[in-house]
């Protein structure tokens, strides 16, 4: 069961780490004000002019290209993530809520993560994780112990994380599906929405997972041939001025089988990106390096 838990943790970690000529339609969030008393709506000339001045004529293709170009040189950033999951394992249901704060430096790749996880009967658990060239260290609060994943696992995860830290690359994987996006804008952001239903999206997500799974998990990646996704929805919010990610929100349902265990997951992730190019150096604590117990996979 412990090995299964480690595999599930790694799978969740990897998930965390993947109309072309139509211009963005303005949303109606700022274009009307309700007047008390007569239930009428009006827009002042000043606000209307301001909205008109902030509207962009860039196409979805142009926003994709500018976003990938801008994020290609991104040195660091921070993410705050609210992750809500309902996991059904062999008909036993478990709700998991997590708030995750991450600092990421892209070159050389290093990462610090603090996660507060609320797991039904286990209550709240706070986990701390560091990942850098020195290795992958996790503090297990249930054991009150630092853990270190094997170097071979860390090396593969290092390569994966290098790809995941490329924010522009995360957007690039959807370039073949531009015609499936809804493209809107408000005063400050471009808002891209994708309802990723259908077999072609299942193939994209399945191949992404199979290609990303570290071999050191000892897992036959062919098990992912039977993974199925349903009700997958992406909301991507991109700042108009900087072309940095502001938000990435993903809802998905998926079902798979690991070591004879049938797992169904309903997942809702809300991510906010900030602190672009302003993350301080990340150093693995000496306590972790000196006292960690190596995990056997």
C-alpha cells in the first residue's frame, strides 16, 4: 500500500508539473453597471472609452506565439495552487484538499514546495518538498522524517521538471487545438478556455503522462493505455501587458488502474502565477541532506 501511495503521489506531482484568426471577444464583466431603483444598466462614456482603449486586436495565434516567446526566457516564478480531489479507490472514496505554494527557478532547475493537505480521517498534514540537482527531498509529517528519492528517480524527474518549468512549452502542447479554444478578453487579460473532450484529447493527455513517468517508479507505462479522461476543462489567463501566465485552472475526471487498484479521480486545480523573475535562490536545508532516509521504489 505504501508503494501505491508513493506512485499516486508521483502521478499527482507530474499532473501538477501538462478559431486561430478570431480576435478575443470582450467579456461583459466591466461593461455594465446596474442602477438602483429602476433596474436599468448604463455605461459611462469615460468607462466605455477606457474599455475601447484596452481592447486588443491580437488573434489567438498571435497571443500563443507572444506568450511562448516571452516565457521562453523566464528565469523564475511562483505558483499558488488550490487542488481539490475526490479519489475513489476500489469503491472507497476519499476527499483530498490541498493548498500548494511553489517557488521555481528554471536554470538550473530548482523548486521549493509547501503543501497543506486535508485528507478526510487523517486531517491536515503539511508537507515540505525541495527539488534541485542535489536530489528530491520530501518531509513526511506522519513519520516526522525527511525522505530522499533515489538519484536515478531524481535525474529523470529533473529532466521532466526542466520541461514543466518551461511555461511556454505547457501552452505549446495545445497549439494543434487552437480552433477548439474560446478566446475572450477583459481589461487586463486574455482568457483562453478549452473544453477538452473527445478521443484526440485523450491521446494527448495519455501520451504526455506516459512520456513523463520516471522509469524508476518501476511502473509499466502500458497501464496508461487504459486511462480515460472525461470532462476536461482548461482556463488559461494571460496578462495583456507582460504575456506571462496569470492563472491556469484545470478541471478533469480520469480513471485508471494501478497494481490491480481501480482509481477514479475528480480533480479541480486553480493556479495563480506571480513573482515572475523575482524568486530568490532555493537551497535544500542541511537538515534534510543530513537526516533523510532514502525511499526504495
